[in-house]
C-alpha cells in the first residue's frame, strides 16, 4: 500500500455526491446571478433604452445582460449606475 492508495482514500472520502452538489450549487448561483442581472436590466431600462452617446434607441442584449447600442456599439451594464443629472458645484 503506497501513496497511491492514500490518494485513492481521499478521493473516496470526498464522495461523488459532494462533488455533484458543489457543482449544482455553483450552477444555481450562476443562474441566480443571471436572473438578478436580467431583472436589474429590466428596471434600468424600464422606460426604454436610449443611448447616452448617440441617443439611439436600438440595442442588442449581450450574454451578460448588458445592452449594446446598435448604432455606436457602446455597451451599458445593468449594474453600472450612470448619473444623468450632475449637480454643478460652484
Ligand atoms: Zn449609441
């Protein structure tokens, strides 16, 4: 019984069930994260999408739920907050 047996014992100790549940947890977290981004995006552009750069209204939704202006190709993240009104400090 050499070191390979020891490694085998550890692999046995971490059961397949544990590995599967860890993978499932990671997948669930991913989908939860995606759902949050999707919802945030819906709220951010609830009144419609207007590109801050070119005022274009046509967009494409990327895989990460950011919206990309089809005219000037500028991307907007649903989690990135943009200040539309900047107070002037005099
Ligand atoms: Zn644009």
